[in-house]
């Protein structure tokens, strides 16, 4: 069981070595101790001592013998995936997702639920219900669950106990004073880690999705939040508010922002594409999206926009291009400011496919300096709706490894 989960805490020397060795085993196992030593640049005696400790704890198991050019064949080691399990719950634009994985991040169970417009407290309690449901569905003994990760929009305090929207309204801040960490731990009695959705997603993409080491990276969570990775670490800013772009528009009114915050991030996460599609169809523009929505323009959702885009519906393509161009300008600003290697487009809007990505890339090329835009890669999320849930799973797994 994890002793503590505090984000950005300073790791001890032992914890750094634990994380380094176990990460190499996770990514490369079965692997010999000699190869672990080469990759981690730790001496073979240190590696052997640490690996011996993991074997005694049941975290690592010895397997087959490696090929040898002569002499004694080295024994290969690998993670014991059944040594522990992790639950991840993520809140998305249109859904909430729960996954249960083993220590190799193999998905054992997965549940997705449609997200309905409700207040923040109700939403959090539904996320707890989802965590309970997936544990029961998996038939995994609760004692084997080593940690729970939760990904939600907003500013998370340093201990993951409250979440707040980053907008001063003059009289007071818009706050969600719900103790998320305590709510989960009281119900589940399992150590819980709470992380901002975009930060969780960028770490998940880096740790689980990319096939190469990336030091500078952005994850655009729709048009609302941005996960910023600088020198391989999450950049949070001085108060943890870095990356909150959703209410940066000069057109946002005070009343609109209050309404935005009361729904725990459920605002314009589709870049306004659904609102725009409804307006155009209501004005009489011909679109298959109306048929998808049972003939009622007001029932058009982002799912109808995505379907229309994939089927080359002109209105859907129009609103996607408009929304993507606006997002592309935000991305261009960040590309100029931070000069990342990769920008991942996620949060659900990537479902619109090539028209979305092409418009973003065109805007970045137009509005960014060539030295930055010519090198950056703009790609869709590798995990789609699962990105946040898998991201917080990855964070918990790193804590498990560090504290081994």
C-alpha cells in the first residue's frame, strides 16, 4: 500500500533509484540485471541488491534464462503484474471513465458513462460510485488495490483535497470546496491521488503513449486546459494555476464564468462547435446532423458534430474548422512561448479527425515563428477518452515504484 501521494515532492536517492530500475523493468522486461545496469547507469551490485529486494516483496519475478555468448546464462527479471492493481477515474467532456489496471498497466476492467450536466459535488460522488463499481466488476480483492488516481479539471491544491476554478470575480473566487481526496478515501479506504485532467493526460501520454523520450510537450485538453511538460516535469506555476486557458477570452462575461465553474469544467470544452452547429442548423442550413438528432437542432451534441465531420457534412466541417482555427491560435502562442517538441490534441475534440488537426496545424504555421513551428509535431491523443484515467494510473504507478 502506498504510504503517501503528494505531487511534486522531492524524491529521496533510494526512491529515484527505485523508480529508475522499475521503470526499465516495466518497459523492457524480461531483462537481465546487466542490461538494467547499462540502461540506468547504476553499478551492477546496486542493481542486484535492489532487484533482490523487489523479488522478496513479490514485485518482481525471475523468469527464463537469457541467451549467452559463453559462461553462465543470466537470469531475466520482469514485473509481477499481479503484485498490485490501480484504479483510475477520469472526467471528460462527454463522459467519465474508470479503468482498473495491473502494475504493467494492462487494462483489466473498464467502464464508461455518459456525463450529464450536474453540479460539481454530484459529479464527484458519481466518480466515486464508478470506482466502487469497477472494483466490484473486476473481482480483484480490494486489498490488492494499491492506489486510486482521479483526474478532474480545475486547480488542485498541493494535497489534492480541494479543487478551485482560477478566476477572480471581484468579490470572491469561484470555488469547489469539496474534499475530493477525502471523499474517495472515506468511501474506498484506499490511498487516492487527485490531479488536474490536462496534467494527468500529458504525463500519461509521455509515460505510456510515446515511443521516445520527450522533454518538452503540451497536451491541449480541448480548449479548456493545457498540460505543460518542461524538461520532463509538469510545470504548475507559482500557485498551481499554469495551463488554465479556458476562460482567457476577453469575451467571457462574469456571469458566464460563474456558470462555467459551477459545472466542474463542462463549458465550451468542444470549442463552441456544438453551439455553433445548433445555431447554423436552426437558421436553416442543410445538415445531416439534424437527422442524427431526431430532427431537433437543439439536440445536436458534439457526437453529432463528429459524425457529421466524418461523413463530410458541410456544416459540421465548417464548425470544426472554425473551432480548430481558434484553438490553433492558442497553440501557436504556446509554441512560440515554450517551443515544445510535441503538442497532443485531446480531451475529446481529436475525435473530429483530420479536419480538426489540419486546421490546427495550418493556424500554428501561420501564427508561430518558423523556428518553433517547423519542428513541433501536432498529434492526436493516443488514448482518447481514456487519456485522463490512464494518466492518473501512471502517476500512481510511479509512486508505487518509488516507494517499493
